C-alpha cells in the first residue's frame, strides 16, 4: 500500500492560499469510526464549497483573460495604425502574447483552473472515502458478529438470560 502521509498540497481555497495534509484528510481511524462518520460530512461540505468558489474563480479568470486579450489586441492595432505599419493577424497575435498584462491574465487563469481541478479531485476522493467508511464499518460489524464480540448481541443475550433466570426463580418459589 502506498502511504501518502506527510504529503501536503497547496491550493487557493475561498480566496486564501491554504495547505492541506492529504494523508490526514483521507486517513481512516478504524478505532473511532463514529468520529470518522461525523467528520466526513463536514470535511466534504468544506471542500465542495471551496470547489464551487474555485469554479467561479476559474470562470472569472477566463473572462478577465479574454478581456485582457481584447484590450491588448486593440492597443496593438491602434499603435501600429498610428505608426503607419502594415500588419497581419499573426503579428497582432504575437504582440498580444508578449504583453505582460495578458501573460499575467493567462497565468491567473491557469492557476484558477488548476485549483478547481485539484479541488474536484479532493471532492471526488471524499466521496470515495465516504463509501470506504461504509464498507469498513460493515466489515467490522461482520467481523464482530463472527467472533461473538458484538456488544448489542451480548446485551440482548444477557437480557434474555436475566428474564429466564427470573422466570425460573419465580417458578421455584411457586409465584408463577
């Protein structure tokens, strides 16, 4: 089995850069499944809402990148027209791609899309973790039933034995 302990990943979640220890997020403590089940929904909700925000941020970054391209394209055309220089669409495209603002907008869009993809993977993995918790819980219950260590069954059997003892006691005393 591959251990992902001490594997951290940094993403921008809800406008802030945050670092998460993937090993701790996805680790399942079989000795405390109650805590694992109760924390699963909270962790899932956190990452799902961060994903929604990241998708929104990626859409905004894409829109900004397109607007920056249009602005740079217009500026280049005006600049070349003022100079009286003939140009092709390839020349304009090349000039736009060299524009610092446009390059920054492209980088911002790439980062936003990366964050959204990472969060999608985490949300998907959280769904898998939920299914794994169900499987582990079922497996442990089955194991406990097979070894006679199921607390509920022992309590039920003790209650039945107590009732039988009470009936025997009352029969012997002639109360029943």
